[in-house]
């Protein structure tokens, strides 16, 4: 009864605390992932394209997209609707963690614990932990939440099947192991690819808690061959034969795979530190200032982190029989980080990656408690103190989570906190600059950007100079022509999303002579120079072809169609978006290549959905240009320079 009341109070408190931040803003890739849902809700996109057209992951994440569609259908396609759904999933995950802990905690018979009470207190700590705010209130992280939900459910299915197997009910065990687990695992994979680690988590639990029965090796052998060994062999084959499918993203990163692996050792310990002692000012999503480990001693904390992880692993293995929870919790944490904290070319640090792994830290905490002397663990005062202590910590967590949820109500507040906790975050500075520009506080924006031009990182200087030009163009005065030259001088051999965004803004604001001494042709030439300098990247890398398209667009709007055609031809097609192909068709027409333009126009018409208004507008504009190609060619000749 106590456990049920604790869970009820924790669930209710969580719902009330998070409610103050549910109408907060979209962030980062929310718009990219949720725009199709909004178009579907408005009747402008089919359900098939919405559910199965997401390109965020290899498998398309249709379960997550379908859940967003459900939120839009029940309420509307607003941040509030999506985040309410996230909160419901958060509560459901806590319920599954409670059930998982209730099944696992009794497996260490030496622990003198009220299992249900302990499970409820631990689940409450997870539920109320402030580190999860940036997962629940970041709309698109529902993908991570759903993946966690189905992984937890699949682990419960495995434990059910394993219990049946131990009891000798082989037929029922097979239903859970070969029916229930794969189904839930598949739903997790189709939510987000993080769920791939579910079979390995089963193996962790198997090693920690179970002994071999006479009939179990054969059934378990088949199970682990089908759901762990075979998929791992296939993944290794794909990685060997076509590494670009997995590793291509390093082309837009400032670090390589080895550097990322070294950096993750520090990130994992940083996550544990933040779970143990949460620090609100340092939380959030603007964590791009996390330093890259370029070697074992650069920074020195890299070697310390690696040795610490190795030492904890050795101790956990050595104490496996004495403290199975310590072993299970530690390796649960490590394995659950196996997708996003290993070789994939993702950013180095994000809090949402702990949503599932933090469950392992709860088990690890119990494992550490189990190592206390028996006379302490069996004392009534110990159990009473442990309960009171957990409740006090839960109240502290609740207070911190309330503060974080309040901050997540406003993008300005999110950014301001990021600048306090992560003053080196370029992304936070840029977000503050954009906010200042939107309020026409151009002087404030320039003051924020000026220090970035003195950064030791050339890439940061490039973005700062480009953004200063954009700000001065919007202000209508103060543009310095040397800024563009300095940006080109600092050009890197790899382009990232940062340069792409800065160039995108400059492309928009530089029209109609707004940039004073900087002509649009001068700006377009500089963008071409930035793209040309990216010699370490192929033409199909997103930031590189986006810069080509931006330069082509500027050339087109000032009538320099030969230059526009040269740049847009360097963009890989036909996989390019409709706007790129539309510009290509227009450039062909203006350059007296009407037959080719007509051929490309027919190809484009086959790919643009009839309900896609933007695509149809692009198609119409391209068609009109081709129809008037003779007149356009004449106009182009008039605009050509000698």
C-alpha cells in the first residue's frame, strides 16, 4: 500500500510540475520533424508520407511519427499537444521502471528491503529527476521516450519468459521470448534506433541474475543467436561493406571516430555526475561547448575517465555474485549508451541520452547499498533512514525539476540559462543573436557576436563574421567589407551545419542592396569560396551543397544565370529538394538549354505531390520560365557582364 501511494504521489507531482512548461517553444529539429505532422493535420500531406517519410533515422521511426499524428488528431499540431503526449509517455516509463525494479530487486536475497517500497522510491527519483526535463519538454525527443518505453516493456517480456523457463513451462516461455520480446523490440526500433540495445540488456540481466537450468541453454542459445548474435553479425557486415551508411556523418564533424570515442568516456562520467548531483545552470540542450578529446591527455581528464570506467567495470565483475545489482546496474548503464555514445557521428553530449541508461544507475545504487555491513542493513533505523532520505532527495529533485520546467516555458529563458552554464556555447550565442535580431536590437546582436570573432576556433570566427554581416545588412548600416574577406580566410576544409545556417541567413537578408558596400555578387562569390575550400567533403554533403544552392540563388536573383547554373549543377540530383531542381530548370532555360530544361521539368513533375503547395508553386514557376525561355535567354544576355 505504501508503494502505491508513493507512486501515485510521484506521478501526480510530476504531472503538475511539468504542466507549467508544456506550452513552451519548439527547439532545433522540432520544426524539421514535426512540419509534416502539421501539414498532415491541415490536409496538405498524406498520412503515408507523414508516417513513413521521416529521414531522421535509418528505419524512418514510423511509430514515433504515428504517435505525433495521434497527438495532432486528439488535440492539435501545437507544441502543447505534442508535449502533453511526451508527459504521458514519461509517466508510463516510470510505471514500467517500477515494475522492472520490483522483479529485479528480490533477486539479491541478502538485501533487507521492502521490494515494492524500494522500487517505488527509486522510480519516483527517476520520474522527478531534473535531467529528464530536456527530454520530456523537447517535443521531438518523444522518439527517445518511446524507444525507452518499448525497451523497458521488452525487458519485462524477457523476464516473464525467463521466469517461465525456470519454472519448466517451456511453451509459455517461448511465447514470451520469441513472440512478446521481438514484437516490443521491433516497436522500439521503429520509434528510435536506440532500442537496438534491448537484446544486449537482456544478456546483462541474464548474467547478473540467472543460473542455467538443464533445459535453458538450448532455448536461450537459440534466443540469443536470433536476437543478438545474428543482428550483430549483420550490422558488422553492413559496417564493413558500406561504412558510409553509418559513418558518413563524420564528414560534417570537427572530430573523427576515435576522438568521439575518447570524448564519450568523459561524457559518460559527466552524465553520472549530473545524475548524482544535478546542477540546474548546466542543464539544457546548448551543450555544444563540450570539449573534444583529441588524445589520451588532451585533455588529461580523458585518460582519467577511461581508467575510471575500466576500474568500475572490473570491480563490478569481481563483485557480480556478491552484488548482482551493482553488476547489472553498471553494465545496464554502459550498454544502454551503446548506440548514441559509441561510434555514431553524433554530437558529443546530450542529456536525453540518459533517459534509459539512468535506470541502470538506480540498480547500481541498490548494489552499492547491498555492500554495506549486514548489521547496518538489517537495522530498523537504517531502513527508516533510507526511506526518509529517498523522500527528501525526491522533494529536492521535484523542486529542481519545477525550476527547469519553468525555464522551458520560454526560449529566452532556456538560452539565458545556457549562456550562464555554458558560456562557450556558440549555438546559445547564435540563439541569443537571433532573438535580438527579431526584436530589432541590432546593437545587442553585434555586441554578442564581436567576441566570437576573436575565438581561437576558425570555424567560430567564420560564423561570427557571416552573422555580423547579416546583422549589419538588417540594420542598414555599418557593414565592413573586410568581414567577408576574413570569413573566407578562415574557411575550413569541412563545412558544418553552423556555416550552413549562417549562410542561409545571409542569403535571405542580403537582397536589394541592403548590405551597402557589399554587393550581392560579392557575397555569392564568397559563399562559393567557402564551398570550394571544403576539399575534405564530397559534393553530396548537406552543408556543402546547401552553400552551392545559396550562391546559385543569389546569382539567379541578380540575373547572373551562367554563374547560377554552374553552382546548381554541382548539387547532386535528382535526390535534391524540389527548390534546387526548380532553380536548376530555370537556370537551364535562361542559359538557352530548353530541351534539357523540359526534360528536367517532366522529371520534377513526377516527384512533386499534388497536395504539396510549396512544391507545386516551384513546379509552376519553373514551367513558366521554360515556356518563356526565349525571352528569358534574351534577358539573361542583357545582364551578363563583359
